[in-house]
């Protein structure tokens, strides 16, 4: 019994200063409308993939912008590109291009 | 042996051209799919070959399609192509009449006036001279027009014309020189040796005193030969590659070998190389309104040929198909773009679909698949449910609670292979139901279910289904005096060919007016799922502009048949009622009970503040 | 002062128009109010109680209407066709050929409520149990019963914030600023009437920015146990029993949420009227990106527009609470009074 709780428990602090923000910077540069997101959740509430999986566009891109990219590759693979999210976004975020740019960025890595 | 050194540039050019063409064509033929190749073999010795040759004559030589767009433009193309063709053919006959053999080297008929300088006092020769002069004049008139067109394209019914690459420009300049040089060479020959007819001997007598000499005589033949040789060498590397390739494409098409396979194959190559960059399709592209001026099909094809594709040129397109219906060569621009977009490197993981339950606890006759978009236009969904109920149909709404996208948005984005998990899951769902008919409200779903799912269930768009119910007398409807205009959605109209059913349904319910740009000429609403690059403001701009062009002054209601069109047009905030056909029918069924919701806007009164 | 008596026309007989009429009258001017409806009061006449203190809207309106007397003339059922100007005189034309002249015109046309059918995915006009905040008020005032369409007492009621506001997809990017507090006020009222009902608010941000509004928010939680779910409604569908299925992303919980509700109330945004557009197009009055009138100076002169002799007051320059609407109307009255004094002295000098 020499392991303390914090070793098994995951620390979920976002270490913003340590995180790599280059991926987010790439995506924002190629699809600046992402800057306008207000995290309203319209996209992820309407998303057919979110309804049946753990994927959420809203959360995924927010985490990416905080440099939390560990699950990004896995997350972005869920999208079906149906385009519902674009139709409901009140801020005109070009969600499908955000997804495309994330995929491009990941492929370049 | 009839020979002179000056024929070498022409002969070498011709050999180079033939070797390159043969190499390329063999490569492309080898990359045909088995189906495509089988089609060629099966249909080679049939009437299809003849009809192909007929089409080549009508299109590649006479340029009938271009003439339909604009007479002058058609004449220009015809005089160059058909004229040149005649020069060669009649040249051969003339050559045969002198030398009585068909096995002359190919340069003989081309430089015939050099090799047959003497007058034979044969009336036939005079006739040949006259005919050849006439044909040359015909070709020269085309050259003159082509030159004039570079500077005054409006007279040719074109607002935009393609910007050309260096190789194209060189080939073009050389092409402009070929026929004037032939005229010069033949005229000087005539000045020195006599002969020729009204054109060459006429010009010859003008040149007789100052220009015609032994030196200018041979120099002019050299120049003519060099210009031909240069043109041949540049041809495979310029847009003029379309001249021979289009012939092959027409044959392949007639043999039924051009079916889209989902990837870049020999057919894609033949299609891409058949584009002459004529630019006739440019004016149909709505993205020009937004200033996106280098993504249109000819630019895509050219960049593909030159291996210089950029993300923008590939992706920034609505795949509305407007250019496809305008293309005078009949290139399947949408299929080519889709093939070019294919990218199997993109990782997609739809494993979560495994958990979706596809069992059915009812046994419906008809399945209704609303579609992703239709969940955002519940007016359409509810109207369809009311229609099923009124017609007493045993139906089931498949995607009530959760839905899997049909897969077409991914296919259009280049992820066709990756969409298979979705496709299969949906198929499983449809087939488990035991239903005979699948009805959908979304033209995007309709297109893919019908053309790519290989279902053994009949697939109908709701406009077709309503049309059928009306024919069968299952809906009690009455005509109203409402004035409406119909908008053909790209995916339903141009891309699926459904034009008449929607019109029949509307005409039975309201006064239908047609916008000038209807059917295959219809505008895209701008919301196309195939374009991920446009900003929301740009899409709105396209929608506003399209609305302005579609809706006549005295009409307040636009009827469409696509949830995406409906949403896109509605987001313009314009005071126009945007209504789906299903809603029009449902309101009619309810004897106008829901009328207020659909007709939100009455006529705006004039001149009141 | 009486000697200066001038004609002022006020377009709109809502709170702003009524308040300005009273002030201008007290400053010695003759005022005509042109009202498009059959009676004065504007949107206030359909409202039940006012935030944040629950006073009766009807009571307030009665006091305001009471002041219409003497030199204030009220013309109802007016349909204005044209406004023109010769020199310093304005002619306001209405109802087929009638005309009234004035030295100054005060535009106090207020706002429209967003047409909820335009947000189609919410189902207004399609699903029977989707109602608007205005319709809920008329349930409170007793014009309709507080029940579902089938007459059932609702067990769960969902309020949807920002319908027609903060949404570029319907063409209105602005925050209507009054709907959050209206929603919370209405939610509390429902709980007072139907204590057993469960009430939830779907919001993106709660903008409770006026004095005592936050107290209302606290009261909603503390006393009435109203649930606040941070997520914009994505879409709704109808269950076979006529109840609604709401789909949103519960952003704070980090998961999509599906909720059944018997009644769904859309908190409608404030949007410009047709009159705004026409005044902009035909009379050159400046319109802001939100479609409302833009006064000359957003800080120093909130009541003048670039066109001389035309003034604006109340919610027609953007959403305002009643408190600010009335203050703005009084400020406009002073501005008009100054203007009339100036034109008079200019006339005397001539
Ligand atoms: S709908 Fe738009 S604004 Fe809302 S969370 Fe999604 S991307 Fe952000
Ligand atoms: S495009 Fe992707 S993220 Fe957007 S709603 Fe469809 S599946 Fe979800
Ligand atoms: S498909 Fe449409 S958007 Fe694309 S190039 Fe052709 S006309 Fe333009
Ligand atoms: S695609 Fe067709 S119409 Fe367009 S430039 Fe090429 S050949 Fe001409
Ligand atoms: S006041 Fe509240 S509900 Fe109204 S628009 Fe602003 S944030 Fe939305």
C-alpha cells in the first residue's frame, strides 16, 4: 500500500502553459470563424453522431483550443460530415471546415 | 522520292505527337476498370460505334453544341476544326488524283502545292485548287474570329474566359500562325509557278514583284512546316490535347464505358484531357459572384493535368452541377471532381454504429426516412406524416429518434470508402423492415439511396411519392389561387433528373410560375453540403442573390423540395414564404388550417412608410 | 411658455409615446398621438405583471392613459402612408389622404416580437404545445388557460432563451436584453400558479443586468426550484401524445440532453418593425446593424436622428425595459422642446 490516491486518480487540470497550442493555432488560422464560438452547444445537441457516441464537436474543439489534444484524433474520426451543426450554429462557425482542418492538421503530424 | 528537308519539322512533330498520344492512351486504357473495359469490348462491333462516329462528326467537327450556345462561337470552332479536317481530307484526294497512290508519306498532301507545282491543264486540278482555296479561306475566317474573340468575348456570348497557361499560350500563338503561313507559302508558290485559285493566286499576284523569290519560297514552306511541327509537339502538353482526346471520350461514352467508379481511373483522365478550357461553363458558376475565380472545372482539370492541385481548387466548389450541364463537351465535371477529392488517408471511425439497433417491431409497407436536415425543418416531417395518414399508408418513420447520415456528404467530401459503415448500417435498417418502398424528404439522401445503395427496395423522393398518391386518387386536394414559383434543388433536379413530379404536384394545388432559370439551369441555394469552405456570410450572399433571380415580382411564395434549400433560403431573412411541397400538400389536406404558418408574409403594400 | 405652443406628432401610442406626450404637453406643446391599434398601450396592454417587482402592467398603463387629455389628441387605427417635409413643417399622411402637420415628429414605434416560425427547428406553428412568451402572458392575464392544447395541466414546462436573438441564422445577432428576466419572471409566475410543475430554462448566458434582477434569479432557484440548463435548444420533436422532446447539449454537464416537456415557451427576441425599414429606406433615418434606429450619438444624444425635426424614443432604438423606455421618452421630450425653442427664435430673428 505505498501508492497514494493521486497516483491512480487522474489529474485533470489543464496545464495551459505546458500544453501545445500549435494545432489549435493551425485550425484557427485556416478557419477563423471558430474564434466566434460561444459554446452554446447547438451543434453537439443536434449532432447525430453525438446522440450515439461520446463525440461532441463543441467539447472537442474547446479542449483543442486549450491544448488538450490527446483524444482529438479519435474524436474527430466520429464525425459523419452531415452538416446539421452548420445549420444551427448561431455564430456562423464553419464547423465542417473546422473538422476538415483538424483532420488535415493531424495528417501532417 | 518526293522529299525536301523542310518537311522534317512537320514529320518529326507528327511522330512525337503520335508516340506521346499512344503512350498516354494505352496507359489510360489499362487503368480502365474491368466493367469499363468489358463495355468497350462488348460494344465495339455494334451500331454504337457508328453512332459514336456520328457524334464525333457533329460535335468535334461541326461543334453543334457550341453553336447552340452562340452561333458566332460555334462558327469559329467549326471553321477551325471542320475546315482543317477538310483541308486534310480534300488534300488527300487531290494528292491521289496526281500521284495515283494512297501510300504517300503523310507530308505530301499537307505540302501538296510544293510537290505538285506545275499546272497540268487538267480541269480537275482547277477545281481542286478552287476548293482548297475556299476551305483555306474558311479556316482563316475562324482564325480571325479566334483572334478577335480574345479581345471582344462579349460578342461570343461569354462574360468570362479562361486565363491560359504558358504552354497553352505558345500553342495558341503557333496555331494562329499555321494557316496564314500556309496561305503565304501557297501564294508565293503560285506567284512563282502559277496555279492556285482566287485566294492563293490572287495574293500571289500581289506578292509577285517584291516578295516572291526563291528564298522566300523555301523559307515560307519551312515556316509553315515548323509551325505545324511546333504545334504538334506542344499539343499533348497544352489544352489542345482535347482535340484527339475528345474523340476517344465520345467513343467511350457511346460504348457505355464511362460509368463513374469512385476513383481516378482512365475515364477520369480522358474526361480531364477532353476539356478545351473553352471557358463556356465559367459563366454558370455562382462562386464567381463571390469572387472565387480560379476553382471552376477548367481550372480544376488544368491543375490536375499539371499536377498542381491545391486544397482550394479541389474543395471550394458547390458540386451544383451547373457547369456540367453547360459543358459543350459533356464532361462529367461532378464525377471528375468527386474522383479527385477521394482521399483514403483520412481516418474515420464509425465503430459506434455497431450499437445502433436495426430491428423492426412493425412491418410497414413504406419507410419514411426524413433525413438529417429534415429534423431541422419539422414542418416537412410533420406534413409528410399527415400525408401518409390521409392516404392511409402503413408506414414507419425510420429515423424518428436517432439517425445515421446517408453518407453522401462524406462521399462528396472525398470519403466514400470511409462512409461504408454508415451505408451498410442504413441498408441493414431498410432491409430489415421488409418494406417495398423507401421515401425520403431530402434530395441528398434520395440521390445516394437510389444510385449508390443498391437497394432491392424502390426509392422515391417525397415529391415523386406524393405525385403517385395523387395519381392513385389517395389524396383529396383542391386547387388554390396562391401564386407560387418552384425552385429545383440541385440534388433533385440536375443531379437526379427529377423535374416533372414536383411540378405536377404544385400545379394541382396552386398557380405555378416558372423562373427563367429553372430545371437544369436552376441556381444553387448556396447551402450545398459539398462545399466546406464558404463562410456563412458567403452562403447567405449566394442565397440572397439566387432568391432575387428566382422569385418573380408578383410572387411571395417560393416552393422547394429540399430541407437544405428551405433552411438556406429562410436564413436570408427576406420577406418571402419558403415552403416545401409536402407542406403545400399538407396545408391543402387540412383545408388551410396551418395556412398562417406557411404563408407568413402577405404582399408588402406599396408606397407606405 | 404657453405662447410657444407648437404642434408635435408622436408616432406610436405605446409607453414611450404616451410618456412623451405627457411631458411635451406639460412643456406647453400640442401633441397628437397616432396609434396603429384600436387603443393605446402597445405591447404593455397584453402584459400581465412587470419585472422585477411584479406590479400589474394594467395598473401602470391605466395611470399613463389617464394623462391623455386637453392638448393631447389620440388618433387610433392609424395606418401611416407617407411623411414629407416642406421647410420646417412635417406632414404625416395616414388613412387614405388624411394629413396632419407638425414642427416635430417623435417616432416611438417600439419593436416587434420575433416571428418564431422562422426558427423552424423549434417547431412553433408546427407543434401545438410550443408557445411564445407573449402567449404565456395572455395565459396569465386569463385570456387563455394555462394548459396544454388538450387542456391538460402541464407537468413540465421548458423555457427557451434567445429565440430570435443572438442568432445569425435568423438574421438577428443582437441580445434582446429583456427576455432573460422576462423568462425568469414568467417561470416564477408559473410556479406560483402550478406549484407541482417542473420548470426548466435552457439558456446560453443569463443576462440579469438590471437592479434587483439577480434577486429574481435567486428567488427562482431558492423558492421555486427552477432548473437552469446551460445549452441552447438544438431541435425539438413531437411525441405521439403531443408532448415535446427537446434536444440540446447540456454544456456544463458536458453531454447532450434529451428532455420531455408538456409545454415549451419561446422567449422571443425584440426585432425592428417594418416601419424601421421604411423610415430607413424612404426617409434616410439611420438604421444600425440590428435594424433599429441609430440616434445621432449613442451617449450624448440618444433621441435625435440626422434628419432635422425627427426624433426617436423608447425601444425603437433597441430593446429597453419599461423603466428605461419611459426615461428615454422624457429625455426625448426635452430634446424636442429645445429644438422647438430654437426654431422659434430663428423665426423671430428672420
Ligand atoms: S453551435 Fe456554434 S457557437 Fe454553438 S457551440 Fe457549436 S460551434 Fe460553438
Ligand atoms: S457534421 Fe459531424 S459534427 Fe456536425 S452534426 Fe454532423 S456528425 Fe455532428
Ligand atoms: S459544380 Fe457549380 S460551384 Fe462547382 S465549378 Fe461547377 S458551377 Fe461552379
Ligand atoms: S469543362 Fe467543358 S465547358 Fe468548361 S471549359 Fe472545359 S470544355 Fe469548356
Ligand atoms: S436577454 Fe437573455 S434570452 Fe434575451 S437575447 Fe439576451 S441572453 Fe438571450
